[in-house]
């Protein structure tokens, strides 16, 4: 096994330990909340600011949050055992109904699983997609930070479970999550149990249509805003498998509807030749570094295009590692914009020669809002990794083991080059579709079942298979040809 493969396997183990750390902290948070505020329901909503955004349905004060944190620390100091027992689905439903955890009951009513792991801490029971550790003393590093109307539970970085990051408020990201909450309300779905129930009732096609219409409505809004503000250079950034390419093409269509002619440019076409590409600490070509981009040439071309001049765009050939000549482009004298798409587009260093006054920045990511239940969220990172598994195995010739091994490398690049600039965006677009796991299930399960216990990627494959077992199947025939999801499953009306 090569050194970078060994690093990838080691990182998979670190990521799994990190997820178990999160589950353990979530259980402790639930127990502390029940001790202090027994009549109020806790909901762990989504990832934000290096932690989980949480709601406790009462008017929480800063004093309440401090009490909650103190209670959690007491539970951790006691190093209480977390017990696990397996029950039939019927028995588990009875237990959760008695405990008034109706979100678990609803979930178990709408899944196929027949054997349920139930965890107990301080006489309280719960259910977790990723098993918590065996005792509470294993998760000493965390803190709670007020973020109204709830709070953020901040935990260590996956690379080092003793390293606590600084809390940085992300109000723009919070707004886009809240928007998705409203979308979920429109669909009448807030968790996996609700989605499965709707699919089993035959409502899957309607869920797809409404979800896609909500996407289109937001794209129309962004296009209208660009036209109104008369911006010339639209910068579109986001992490891997966010759906940047399809979003850019759909935005271009809406701009044309408004009488605006766009020129689409991909930052990847401005990569330096391989012999000038920087390398990472393992000696691999680092395409995720901004230094891999010919920033000077990109800025020259942007300025010329804005000035109404013709430019021959480059076309990067990944096989030869060199740039070829691409198409000749120019903007019309009136009513034209440049759409520049790439992971570094929120970083001012990429377009430093272009005046800020004519730039409009868009951040796009699959910010999953669907929860498994009140205490189990679906990772936004998992959503993108699953998309990547489907696309890269079907259309790019990769093996699923390679994708799993190299995912941590992708994450490191995102954490360094993308996430620090999220709040620089003028607008954000959430590319997650509430129904997509139900469609992607059949694409992934056959791939993941090929990974056997002897393979080092087995633990991660098993985790993902357990995840897919939670969903009812939804046929992809109802997914429209211009959907962002088509970028990954095929059948798109766009050319990539």
C-alpha cells in the first residue's frame, strides 16, 4: 500500500472516531437537558461553526446555556457507562413511546430494519446512527456557544480530538439553513421517517417536483438580484460535489431569460502545467491550492472580457497536464456577464485585479437539513461524498475504495481553501435535495457491498450501508433532466 493510501485509511479511522465523539456528546447533551429542563424538547439541527447548532424549545438565556454546559461537564467527569442493548423493532418502538420520544417512534414505523440498538445513559434511552463511546469520560473537549434562538455545541477537529476550534459566528450560513427548514415545512417533511412515509404513500413524484421547483425559485431570485445590481463578474464557489457546474448552467439560463448573455469560465481550465503545479506534503500534485491556478492569466482574460475584447479561453487537459486552446468568447456591448466557477472564487486573491464593485459572489453547497430524528442529523459532508461515489464510479472510472480513501484529502483542501471564505458570499445556494438519499440508495448499495471485512475501508462502507438501510427507495425516473442530482446519476440535459 502506498503512503498516501495508508494516510487515507488512517484518516478514515480518525473520521469514524470523530463521529463517535459527536454521538457521545449529543447523548450527554440530551441527558443534561432532560435533567435541567425535563419538559423541553432538544433538537440537534445541523453543522455550523465547527459544531452542531441545537435548539431547546424554551426561551434559553445565556445563564441557561452555561448551566447546560456545566451539567454536561459533570456527567463527563463522572465517567458514566453508556450501555447498549438490541431489541426488535416492535420492542424498541414500545420503549421509545414510553419515553415520549415520538420522533424515534415515527422513524421506526417507517424503516425496514428489524433489529435496533438502544443506548442507555442515566436511565435515559436514545438511538444513534453512529455508536457513542462506552462511557462519558471519553469526550472531555467541548463548549457551548450562544447563537440565538439556540446554541452551538463546539467539539474538536477530526484530525485531533484534543484540539478545540475557536467559535466563529456564521450568520449567512445560518440563514441558508433556515431557508431549508422552510422548504421542509412546505414539503411537510422534517426527518427520514416522514420522507419514508410519504414515499410509501406514493407521494415521491410530488416531493421531487416541489423540491426542484424550490431550487428553481431560488435560482430565479439570484438571477434577478444580479440583474438588479448590474454586476459583471459572478463568482461561484463551493466544495467538491456541491453541484457548482449544474447550478452555473441553470443560472446562465435564468440570466438569458432576463436578457443577459453570460460567458461561462471554469477556473480549472487555468491550471498551471503539471511541471509548475505545487505539491502537497506527500509529493502529490496539489490541484486544490490556489497556487495551482494561473491567477495572472485569469485576471488578464477577465479584464479583457469586461472591456468588451475577444479572448481565447484555455482548456486544460488533465491527461497531458497542459492547457490547450479553447473557445473564443466576448461579451455583448450591453447585457453581458461573466460566470466564473471554481473552488477559490470567494478568495479575493483569485480575482485581485477585478474591481470589487463589479463582483458578485455565490457560495453553493449541499447543506442537508433532513434529520434522521431529533438527535441524529445527516452530515452535509456525507451527502457530498455519496454524490461523488455515484458520479466517479459511473463516469470517471474510480473504484469506491479509492473514493473513500481519498475523501479526507478532499476535506483537508476544503477546510483550507473554501470554508474560511463562506461568509464572504453575497448569496448562498443550498443544493441539497430532501429526497436525494432515497434516489441514491440503489446506486450506492451495490458498490458498497463489494467491500468485504478484509478490506481496510470496510468500517466506512458498513457505516454508509447502515445509513442507506434507513431509506425507502425512490425511482430516479421522476428526477428532471436539469436537476443538480443529474450531474451525479447521469441523464442530464446539460453537457459537462
